[in-house]
C-alpha cells in the first residue's frame, strides 16, 4: 500500500545497508535509513515531552546537516510544523539578522525556535518573545508517546521564500504536496536506490537542498553524502572530491556552484578525480547560463565528466520544488533568439545577421501530473514562442502563504500558481527568461537584469554576484543603474573608479545594446542578497534611494 503522507514514509523507513552520511570536519557519521526513522521517532517523542502539540509551529535555526535531518523529520512525525530558517553565516550584521529572524518567526506564528547549541548565545535576544531551545534541550527532554496520524491535507512545514524580489513569505506545503513532488522528481529522474548515490552541499533551509536532497532520497531510501555548505564555499574542490570518492551518480547545484568550481579547480584535482559515474548534474534555483555549463564540462572532461550529465530544471517554493525537469542523459537543448525582438515584441525568433543574440537553456518539460502554461497580462494563454508569465498547476502546488490571504488569492488563485517568472514554451519545453518584477523597460524594449549583470561582471575589475542592475525613473522614461561592489578595484581612487565605470558601461552598450545611465561603486559585500545568495535588486534600489548604501562613488555615464 502506497503512503498517503510523507509522515508515513518516515515511519516505514527500514533499509539497513543504505542511508545518510554526514561529513563533519574530519569525521564522517553514517545513519542507516532504519536508524534515521528510529531517530525521527525519538525526536518526535522529545518534542511532545517539551509540550509541543500537533499543529505547533517551531522555527529551526540549525548549523549541522545531521541536526536539520533529525529535527525536521522528528517534527513531521510529531505533527509539529517545522519552519527551516537560515543560520547566521558571518559574524557581522547580527542586528539585522535577528530582526529578520524575529519577523520570520512572527510571520510563521511560531511558538518557539530550536537552535544549534553554538548559536544559543547569539539568539539570546529572541528569548523575550519566543521560547528558545537548543538541540541539547531536545536530546535531554523526557520521551512522551506521540499519538498523531497525519492526513494528506495537514500542513507539513512552512517554506519561507528567499525574498529576492519581495519580503519573505511562508509557503504552506501540505503532506500531499510534499509527497507528490518527491514522487514526481523520483519518477522523472528514474532513480534507482540500488545504484544511485547522491552528494549534496546544498543548505537544508532552502527547497532544493531540503526537498531534492532529503525528502526525495527518503522516499526511495537512496543514499546521500552531505558536505557542509560553508565547506564547499571555502574549498569548492571538496565537492568533487566527495563525488569521486563515493562514485556518486547524482548531485545538484545552482549556476553559481558550477561557476565557482570551474574557476577554483586545480589541474592536480582533475587528475585525481573519477567523475564518469556522475549521471545527473542538476542545475536550477537561478537563471541557467549556457556558457557556465559549457565551461564546466570542458574543464572537468579530463576527470570523466560528460556534458550529457547536465540536467537543467525549474522550480520554486510555491510549487514545493520541481516544476519542470529535463530528461537524464541527453544533450543540452538551447534556443538562440534575436534579443532585440524578444525584448521589444516578447516573441522568440531566429537572430538576424549582425543582430544581438540571446541563448536560452531548456529547463525541460513539466513533471508528471503537472501543467505549465504561458499567459499574457490578461491571463490569456499564449502560443508557442511567445513570452509571458509562467503559470503552474498540479498536486505539488502549495496551499498559499501563511497569514496572507490577499497575496494567496493573487498568486495561487483557484489552484493555478502565478509564478512571477517570465518564460517561453517551445515544443513542450520551458525556457525561463527572467523575473517579471525585475524587467527593465527602456524605450518600449524589455531588458533582463541578469543579462546586464553578466555582461558587466566579465570585466576584470568586477565579479559575478557583485553587480546589480535595475531601472529607475529618468528623463523620458526608465534608465539603467549599475551598482558594483568595489571588490578587486585597486586602487580605489577617483580616476581608477571612473575608468572602470566607463569601461563596464561601454561593454554593456556593445553586448546588450543598452545605455547605462549611472554606475554606483559601493563597498564590498554591500549589495543585499537572500540567504541563498540571490541578488535583492529591489532592496538595493531602495537602499540607494534612501542613502543607506555605503557608496564609494557615483558616476554618471
């Protein structure tokens, strides 16, 4: 009999030979799936012993991935609604971090927050408003028998959006939606627990790490090795060290993960790695750049990596995770279009000779039992090749935003999820073109900030992730502003900064056909980002307009 809730999946875990392995410093801790299930039941009984009843909402601010797994699963067994939240990643900005954490807990209507032991002193100020417990508190709590049978309509957990274009909102993911998405992913990827082994450095406070690398493997009882996210950020080679060591067949990452490793990998690492078993290199969570994937495949080819392993995908928290997935073991599919026509008329046509070109990467087709349509501003369906808003329907779509009925009606409607993303469908495949809210419209032509930022970040004085582009009201319409983190600009004298700004703006004009009105040089790490590293362009614009960005120099072009 197939389970109807994900809590039933946890209760049925029984595999002894397969399980989760956690890389923690120089140690590697292994838990069989039978042990994972037993540990989840222990945590559930501890949560009951701490007084949490089914339906209670509890924030999770956890550093170790083993803690995330055990407490998240224990909460599901107990019927407690977990709210995964990102931990403080640096020593700076703690005041802002605590304010955002408190806002999230308030939006979630949480009664308490469970934190890693090492974070207890850091989150002490939250004690005035919320019950703060540590992992040790959970471990020492009395065990009370749990009597809770989840039903498909129950709220499984709250998944807060990254807030790249809006204030973070709590997506209500039901037991049924969680199970439906996990099944759809497992089916599309043709996962085989007897053969497939996954490696993940993705944080579990975001959907790709939580759903893709925890929930899906639990459904099929397929082994996963977890590398701490900060370890990957500090030493990207550790990712493929682990893939090579365990002969992993599956690993996912955002575009920036593949880019970072390509830049940092050494020839010595390429000689020692054996990556020929890596059959699914999933890429999603942010715009997919074909040049990044090509460069990665070329650089890692000596280690046995094959370009056919790349599996682009598209998803979002409001759909639990996956919406479209490419099929395994096929060449990358791209769509080369005339950039000017796409921006002006919102339709994909072949490029004209000498015209500007844009190459889009296919994110595959909708997963089973789900549909994707492209609609215009009036909600009417658009034909193949026309750009509009991506709308999703299917059993994985969440039930709305926590405590925000107005936004829920606007975004989820009558079961159709308005994603806020722009895209094109061609021959049943989805090509994502950008975020609707981020579009910059100049003289009636649409420009995508990602394209502008990519062009600007090719300069030797800039870096990927250190440039934000947005539009502001100007004379005769919208004009473009580039905010650039100083980063490698040395020396930072007025003449040097003027030279860099002029050069970057010229490159954008040549490559994109767009005039930049102003370049703003700011301090390193000044551009606000989400917890997953996505640029918060609207927030950057607001901070600049309010005089709250640490500006080094503003240069009109």
